[in-house]
C-alpha cells in the first residue's frame, strides 16, 4: 500500500541542520496496522507528514495506494509521468489519505456534523448525499446523538472519534495517526485503539500509527519500525521485535512496556529480592510462542538439581501469541546451573544472566 | 418630544441654537465613519490575511511580499494622523479630485486605519491553531479553502473584537478630519463650542460620542460572544 524509498529530509534551522529523515526505506502492506515508534525528535512525525506530502521530503520516492511512484527532488514532488505536482494535485492525493492528530484539530466553531462534512463540501457532492454520508460516519464512530454539538462539549475520546470520522469521510484506503492517543486517558486510549482495530478489519483500512508508547504498538500493530535520529534502526513483526529486540533503543522501548522492567529498579535500590547469593545467578528468561514455559522450568529443576526462585514473571499476548518473561534466581552448583541454562537455550528459551552471585 | 426639546434648550442653549449645524456635523461624521470604515475593513482584512499566509511557515510563504507589507504598515503606523492628513493631500487630490471636505477625508482615514486594523487582523488570525490548518491541508484544502474555511471562519469572534476596537479608534480619527474641512462632530465642537466659548456644546459632543462608543462596544461584545459557540447547543438534525 505504501512504499517509500531512500527518503531524506533535513530541516535547516538557525541552530543548525536537523536530519529528520535519513535514507528511510519502508514497505507497508495492504490492510496492515503499522506502528512507528521513537522518542520525540526521532523523525517519526516528519515521516508521517511526508506520506501525504504535508511536508515535502528533499529526496526519495513515495507511492501510496494508486498514486503511482512520486519522485521527490529539491523539495518538489513529481508524479509518475515526471510532471511537477500542483497544489490541486497534491490536494487530490491528500483526500485519499486520512489523518488524525494528537490534539484532534477540530474546528471549534463548527458542530460535529459540520466538522465531518468539511472534507465533503465543495467537492461537487450533493447536499443530501453529504448528510447521508456524515450520518453513516457518525454511526461508524457511534456518535450519532452528538451531530449538532460543538467540540468544546465533547470529551477527548469523543473528539478523537469525530476526527476519525472526518478523516474517513472521503473513504481513504490509508489512515495516518500521529500520536492520536497521546493526549487521552487510558480508557479513552483503549477505546480509540479498539475503534482503529475495528476499522482496520471492517474496512480493510491500512493504518500507519506514530507513537512513543510501546504499549500502543503491542496492543494493535502487526509490524513496527523503530526510529532514532531520522533513521529506521529496526523493523519487523511486532512479536519478533518484542521477543528479540536488537537495537539498544528497541530494548529500552520493549522493557518500558514490560512488567519485568521492575527488576532494574529493584537492582538500583539494592533490594535483597534480586541480589544473588554466592551460588546463585539472577537470570532473565524469555519464552516464545513455540515453547511451553512451565514444563521446561520443572524439568530444569528436577533434572539438573537447580533451585529456581521466581522473582518476577509475566505473560504478554501479542497478536494472539503468548510471550512469557521471567526473572528468576537460579541456585545450585556452578556446573549444574550452566548446564541448566544450556538446556533452556536448546529449548528456545532465551536466557540472559543479569547478575552473578559468584563474582 | 417637545418636552425633550425644551429640556435641551434649557441645559444646552447654545447647542439648541446651532442644532441644525450639530445634525449635519453628526451626519458628516457618520458618513466618514461608514465610508472609510467599509473600505478599511476590506483592505485591512486583505492585508491581514496576506501577512499570515506569506509569513515564514505560512501556507503560501513569500517573505518578499511579507516584508514589503510589513514595512509599509510600520511606516504608516508611525505617522501621527494629523500629519498623515496633510501629508496625503497631494495623493488625495490626485485620486479623488479634491482634498477637502468629507470626500477628501476618506482616503486619509483609510490610510490611518488600515495599518492598525491589518495588525489586529494579523494577530487574530495568528491565534488560529496551526493544527487546524494542518488538518485542513491533510483533507485536501487549498489556499482559498484554508483562508475562508479555517483562518477567517475560526477567527470570527476575535475578528469582531478587533473590528470593534478599530471602529472606535476610527471615530476618534474622524474628529480630526475637520482640519481638511470635512466638518463632523470634532470641528463642530471646536468651531462652535471651544472657539465661541460655548462649553455646553463641547459637553454634549462628549456625551454623544460616549454613547456611540458604548453602543459599538456593546454590539461588538455581544456579537463576539454569540459567534464563539462555546457551550451552545444547536439541534438541527432529526
């Protein structure tokens, strides 16, 4: 649905040049919920703005839906035939891509109805058709009774639903979401994410979702790209990224979304819970969808004569697949513990020794 | 009505004696206010919009146009109106054929009002959240759509407020137009009140102007409130 290749964007600021996009290449499949995560300033907002050309990249190519390959050169966009894209053409392209924002960006002086009708007006559409379409959209986001209310009377979650309805008015194939849940409370966040998931399934909508929260990625995305300093440092299926984060920044994000991250704090505080004694090792175990956690643990304990003291444990469900994590103290003879870890590795349990009591 | 006339005759005998003069002066002030006001409204709005869309990061960034308008406005804002009035005499004569009377006062009044109003409009439009503009762009709106459907639409209450302020200051400027023989309340107060030592005439002029300003301000406030639409519930559908 979306292909970008070798996209670059540099902002020339008074304080110096900022590289927002550094040779970014991504391929986002049809009907996918694709997450882009990064800290603020990583370039993810620029990336999403370049997808509907609100921002023109300095170079690279872009193709969204049936747009054809758009070539970007010197801050100008050229269509597949090599013609420079006019404001009008860009407008037509943008109408095929919906976008929602962190702060909703509704028109305060227009009712909910008028906000949703905004993209339909002045398009040659008949008044009656506009009205029918707006109510169809209001039903889609479950806000029919709020048609004549002004945005100031809505909650954050409701405002975002209006924004979603507005973004979908022209039946786009793609929806761009720029931190759409970052200003919402946890309940509203969940409701909006559920709505996005529903829309993705019902309409086959491709969603590109920008966020700085790994929990959002975990709950609805299928694939994720991790950005840092304008570069995509890691990209893949969400499950794989959670199971095997490679880049340092990805590890940080993954641990931020994990209940096991508590161990870092406990260690920092010098808690006795996580301090191994002379014959103990503190290890982190990660269980994948293709290994059965409990069985392996009891085997290790029985066959290797190793004492296992579980400090923290957690099972995440990502895209219907379990991902287990455990922080445990393994105690016993040095040789036995080493053999136990080896056995675990052989059984596809990823092990990492965090602290060793014998050192 | 008769009782009222008697009352006026009693408390302001001189004004009563010159009441016809007073009415023509009032009419002249109103004419200058209305004509210059309408022109300044349109021109100021135009330049205010132009500044906002051509500024750095604007939807049609053009720093050359921006700087030219910006400098011209600053120059004209720095000239005291009474000086501007006589400075513009040659231009007024060339444009409207006469530099005196109400006819000759309109152009300087426009020049005196537009820079101030343009700045006010610029500030009002700058208050429109850029996020709304970006959202409208993402929905395919072009420059005209952004100007009319986002900037001007969202800034209506603020535009009403700044228009009220400008209208009140325009009334102040019209009182100086007497310097080019345009008549009006201002020259009436000086020629018939101050110069002939008729304090009652000056007093009545002050009261009348106060009432006009008060009405304008109340009207502006009410309109601005009504158009804000916060806390209003409007049931239109079903």
